[in-house]
């Protein structure tokens, strides 16, 4: 999710020729929707996922947050802090890393900070997050448990159980595995792509599994562009569904 308001029209024009050359290679997605989405992405970023503007606008700040996570709250550190019962410190580090991005709305950020202020909230958050990221259990089991944990966190006014909030930490910590879901943008992008995304507003495993199926389809269709991880795939869908790229 970029912080700019409107990509330069000159970039659109300069990318048109490159987008046409990149077309839909033989053996890749050939549906009209997939082809249009591919051309739109390459119109803005002719170099694909290695385009300098793409790295500046989309990937850079997300990857920087991931690197901060690895430096401050990797698996070993998270496990050690749990053993030390430093639950508030785990929550503080996670919230601070996310706060340096613009992935969550301000009301979601505030709701999260309120939810982990209490010792009980911080403990539930810290333990549930470790299970989601590092337990090695079936993803359905860990994701459903994580949704339950987030749904039971203390709240003041704004609800904490939103799709962006339950998916942002997995995305920042493990972009090799987890996807960040912004409902309106992702639904619109899936529709434009021609994909069957089965969405339900309350966070649940079936919708998340459907989202992961979509990412696998994208990974196959875009394999010639060599997406590195979910950051690239999320950015591709963001370009399709965000008004920033109209």
C-alpha cells in the first residue's frame, strides 16, 4: 500500500510498450481479467517486481518492516521472551514494527495498542502470535486459534477482530507464508482478475484458505516475473484494487 496519491502519468505512458512486450506468455494465465491485470501492473512498473519505482512505492517499506521483525522478534527471540514472561515487551516490539508502516488504519492501530496494554491482553497476544508464526502446527489450526485470541483481546470502543489486524503480523514476520488482507481492495482485485475469492467479513479459516489459493494462482500466472514472496503478490493485487492506481 503506497503512500503516494497518484502515480505519474508519464510512468504510465513509458510503461505501455514494455507492458505489451511482457504480454501473457505462453502457458501462463490467459483469461481476459488476468491479462488486463498483468498489463496494468506493468504499465506502472515496466520492470516488474524489480522495477525501481515498484521497490520505492510498494515493496521497500514492507520489506524493511520484515527485516526489522527478523532483527527484533525472530523465532529465537520470541521464544526467549516468552520464557522470561516478557509478554508486554513482545507486544511492544510487534506493535512498534507495524506502526512504522501504513498497512493498518489509525483506528486499528489504536485498538491494538489498547488491547495489549493490560498484562492479560499482552500475554494472550504474545503467546497466540508465537503459535501462529512458529508452532509448526497445521495452518488451519493456528489461524483459527489466532482469530480466537484476537477476538478475545480487551477492547474499548473499536473492535480488534478485523481482517487487516489478524493478518498483518503474519505478513510482516513470515511473508513466505502469510498474506495481508485488506478486504475492499483485495475483493475488487480478485474480481478484476477473474478469481474465485470466497469472502466472509468476520475473520475465518475458509476465507483465508481461499485467499491462499488465490496467491498460489498468482504465483503460477506470474512466475515469469519471479515474485519473491507474499509481499510481491500482495502488491500486485493492491495495484489492481486500490484507487491510487486508477
